[in-house]
């Protein structure tokens, strides 16, 4: 079998071609609002990241980690950050190229697999923006360790994470179907269900892995908030299924 991250790259490329909501780039109107100073981006499905989590980003070196798609990075570029985006999906990166050419700004665009060593020197970035995506990788501790390495001292990691609850349920969120952890590399029946529903290769992660992993990497958590799915039964019952966190490298 191909490396599971390569399977996910192909799956996400296909989703983008089919109109995936997280692969639709922002409009010129949204970009102009950012040029006028509006900072509105998502780490999780529904809640906007507080502007105070960023501080003044003008001139800051910012890495969009698994943040392709032309949704968040154009906003940061409009606000004056020096941006790099790293994503495993070529389609998501094509959207970044398209928006940067349309709006006339510079951005470093890198195709990369976050399960491997990040292709940056130690202490490169002031900010890492990492929307929900580590549900597509098995070992999140590696990601936190690499984020710590490539951040400058005093640098900020903003991350969106699932808390595992979604992986208990069937697709409509009404019936408990699985036990945790959800790990299709260990449980063939889970892999079959993912393949049958064209869901990519996904993994559940615990709070211990997500927030505890950042602490073990050496980061200091400074704030967090919870969020729900965008739709479905769990959203309708206001069940928090995601966490956004802000952490700093001392």
C-alpha cells in the first residue's frame, strides 16, 4: 500500500476538484477586507480566531502548516506577514498560487508531508497557523516537536485539533459505531469504512496527545477554546468536538 499520507494527498486533491468547502479560495472582496485590516480566519469549523491571539503580524514570518487552499494565507499576506504555506495537496497549493497571482502578493509555497522533518531551519518562524488537519496523521507528537523546532523563541503556535468524539459515531452522528482509538492502520474494519465513504485515512487523537503533546514538546499553552462541527447531530446538540489552542515557545 502507498504511504497513507500519499493516499490522503490524492483524496484531498479529489475533494478540492469536487468543491470541498475547505478548498475554496477566498474572493477578491474578502481579500480587500483583509487589506483594510480585517483579520477573520478559522482554525476550527465555526469560530473565528481571536485577533489578540496573533498580535501585530506585519513583518512577521508566518508558516501556514497544512493550511493550503487560498483561505487563510491570503489574509495574512494582506495584513503584511511574510508567509510560507506547506501542504501535501497539490490542488490546495494550486489555489494558493492562483490567489497570490490574482492579488499580486508573494508567498513561499512548499509541498510537504508533516509526518517528515519540516524543510526549514531551526527558529525560522514567528507564527505557525495550523488548522484542523492532524486527524490525517497518526503521530501528532512529531508535528508538535517540529513546530517547536522551527519556531523562534517567543514564537506562537495556533492550532486546531479534534478531540476524538467524532470518531465514535457513524456519518450522521447519531449512532455510536466505533471504540477509540480510531486507527485504520490497526483496525481493518475502520479502514474499509473509510475507503467505502471516500474519507481519506483518518485517526482519532486524545487531549493528552493534542494539548499534552504540545506541552511535552516544550511549548507553553496560553489560551484555548472549544468548537463544534459545522453541521449535523453533534452540532445541533452543541457537542464540542474541536479545540483551538494558542501556545508559545519560551
